[in-house]
């Protein structure tokens, strides 16, 4: 009898989800701009960009879409510590 192989449950790409919600007008302009500017301002990797978008989506899912996002220089400092 063959055993079933476990399947990974994947979440949709955070950047695609963020764009979709922005177009649907459920993400404020300022928050969308902050998330979009983050990669350039913080010199983020692709994985870090996705993580930041997921971070913001998790905030929205928790019911706090108007939360003030960290400034790029604050994020850059955190990334520098995490990369060390």
C-alpha cells in the first residue's frame, strides 16, 4: 500500500497579495508606498522584501491597517543586525 506524501501548504506571494489588496483599496496609499519603497531604501534582498510584505499583511490581518510602519533607516539597522 502506497503512503501518501505530505504536501506543503503554500501561502500566496506576499507582494502579489499586497498589490491585489491595494488595487481593491483595502491597503492605504501611504502604507503601500512605504512597503514599495522599503527594498530600495533598505537595500533588501528578495527574501527580505517578501518578509516585509508578509509582515505588513499580518498587521492588516490582525485588524490594524493604519499602523505606522518603521522608517527605512530603522529597518536597515534591523537588517544589519540580522545579517551579522
